[in-house]
C-alpha cells in the first residue's frame, strides 16, 4: 500500500496533526525537516502554518513549493510505536 496524507491541520510551532490512508491519526513535529534552501522560509511560523494537503501528491505542501514525503511525516508522527519499527527500518529511517 502506498501511504498518503488525507488530512492535515497546523497545531503550533512546527507541529501538524495528520490523518493517513491507513486510518492512523497522529501529530508530527517537523522541526527537523526545516533544513535546506526550500525549507528555510518555513521557519517563519506564519509560512509554515499555511500548509495544505495536495491531492495529487497525497502529502502536505507549502506555497513556496516545499513538500515532504508521506513516509517521512508518518515516521515523525509514529516513530515511538513499537509495532512500526520494522517498517521504519525498511524505509531507512532507523538503523
């Protein structure tokens, strides 16, 4: 199954509440993703909070063209879930 973001809502700082097409809902702190030229403008919380779900890309995007892979967002939201550790290893997020 391909993972898709189905809903996203800005909470505070760099935290987003998200729903995924596997039925899970969680909160991802995306602070660590804000590196590099395309993500630097998102350190402005007003800009960060303008995220939306792009229905073609099936992930969150920002007006400046930045987007994040749904798998990365999923990892950030559920990285402490024991039952998902093997999946995160397969995706390369854990050693």
